């Protein structure tokens, strides 16, 4: 392996110009018994070449039942870790090891361990957007698809620490009537959506409906007609009779929306202006580190792959399995 690959976290090698990269990716998948899982927030070309596209819950469920020898996770690092936790006997590849998560970065394992010492009476419910090391310290993991279902499984008087997304935690407190302690974390994409942008677009499209992800701030959620995970937002639009939607989540979901519902209009809500007056992006910088070229090289060289300490993996497995048990009858 070239040392330069290790340093940059992905295989930096030109793709031959005389090949059809999509066909070659599919050929290698067949040859190597590999499956490509892609999150809705990746680019459209990645989604189109994948075997399965979904949100965090669906991707975890798919990884848990696959019979492939190789899993290629086109998403971010914590998703690849989750796949490895669930499938220790499989090789789990991530096209770029630098594809992290701003939300996961707000909760370090050592900080959570210290917090637990100070609050031993609290159960820890951790959002899936966390490292395996953090998951290993939790009682149960949740995704935005099943968070309420999991929280409702606890007794009403249970003391709960919810980490790390304060917006999702606040939303859950509001709809469940609980008073969970909230970690002070947030997503760099969902934190930036503009209330004024929604108001302006509603004036322009008065018959539209606002669809928002629960990682958004409470002021944004207050303007939404529907709040849910990416998968839930997609399903809502597919079954609702409105023809125009203002979408308040990472713009990658629009690819599947437009593909499955070409007769409807989906308008991405803009983020707020940043301090220099420019418009911050409603795309996840980390998700967009997944490219067709990196995916091709990742499959070709079967690197980079994710490895985990076995003791930590076993500790992280328990809260994930608990989540999957609770979500066994959950409909996406």
C-alpha cells in the first residue's frame, strides 16, 4: 500500500479514462461479493450505483442481515463503525476515512465517561451519530427514525441523558413530555437552516408544505408541517397529496425525492448567511467526501477499511442490538 494513501485516508489513484466507472463498480461488487450501502445525504451518482440507499436506521438494519463478504459504506465514519460492530466477520470499507461527522465530534468518549461518573443515576441514550467508543458507554442507541419509540420504551420517571444532539433531544422532550438531560451538540448542516428563508419561500409557494429534520433548531421545527427522519420525510411526501414541498434537511435527499416523485416539486430551504455575508452550504461536507472515484478505488484495493478493538466492539454492540430489537416492527 502506498504510504500516501495512508496519509490522506483514501486511495488517491487516477481512474482509467477508458472505463465505465459505474459498470466497473458493479462488476467488482459481483466479483468480490460486496454490497454498497449509501446514505440519502450522499451525491446522486453514489446513490444510483448503490445496492441499498437509506437513513441510519435502515442502513444498520441492512448491514445486520447482509450475506456479503464486503460492506462498502458510502456515508460517514460512525456509520462504517456501526456496520463493523454488527458484522465483525465482514470487511467494512469506507471510501474516505476523513468522512467524519460534526455532530459526533461534539461528544468525545472521555467526556461522556466523566459525565456518567457525575450522573450515575441516569440512563444514557445516544444518537447513532456517535463513535463506537461513545456507543460502548450507552444504554441504548437511537436514530431519528426510532428515537421517540426508544425513549417511550423507558419508564416515565426514568432519568435519561440524551447525547449528543440538543435539538433532537429538545424535540423529543417536547413531544414526549420528558425532561431528559441534553448534551450540547449539534449538526453543522441542520443548525444553519434559515427561518427567514422558510418564511420567504412560503410566501412564494403558499400551498407548499414544510418538511424538516428533528436535528433542526426549535424555531425551524415550529414552522414545519411534518418533522421526521430522512426516510420519514421521503415516505410522507410519497403518501401526501400536496405537490410542492420545502425541504429542511441535507439536500442529498432531493435526489431520491425527485426520482421517485417526478410530478412533485421539492425546494431546498437555504441556510443562514454566515458572518462574511456568503451563504453557508446545506450539503454535508463529510458526506460529499464520498465520490465515484474513491468508491472505485476503495473496491479495487479493498481499502480503507474500518477496524475496532474487540472489547469495545462488544460493548458497543449491546446498545445497538437493543435499538434494533425495539425497532424490529418499525416501518420505514
